[in-house]
């Protein structure tokens, strides 16, 4: 299993989530976050924005579906401008359902 963490522009959230749902990846967690990447913020005229709003999407998928999810997020979240976001993949050793104690997805 893989954990996919995607930091995307807030205005792209609905488009990405709908595409994930349409592809069968409806289970996810999303939350508003603030941060900065390599550009270390953004300067517009005399105003410097140290942290920018992003949306964090997290989902766990089978190993074979990870690349499909990454490709889908990249396609739907891309604007072509600095600050489009970042996707991280991590290995998941095991998952448990709290209510039942069942192991697995």
C-alpha cells in the first residue's frame, strides 16, 4: 500500500477530488494548510507573502494504483505556474479499521 500526500492549490481542490472519485478513489482526507516551497513565499509589489494557502489531500491506495493516482493529480492540479504543489508517496506497512480491528484497506 502507498500513502499519497498531495499539496495542491485550493482552487484546484474540487477538480482533483472529483477526478479521483470518478476514477474510483473516493476515500481521502483533505485539509486546508499553509506553507511554502522552494520559492520561499511570494512577493507581489512591496508585499511579501511568507506562507501560501494550499490543500492537503491524503489517500492510501494499492501499490499498483499509486502511479495512476499521481498522474491523475498532476493532470488536474497543474496550472503551469510556480506553486502548483507537490506529491509525496510513502510505503504503508499496515492499516487497521478502529471499529472492527480488521487489518488491511
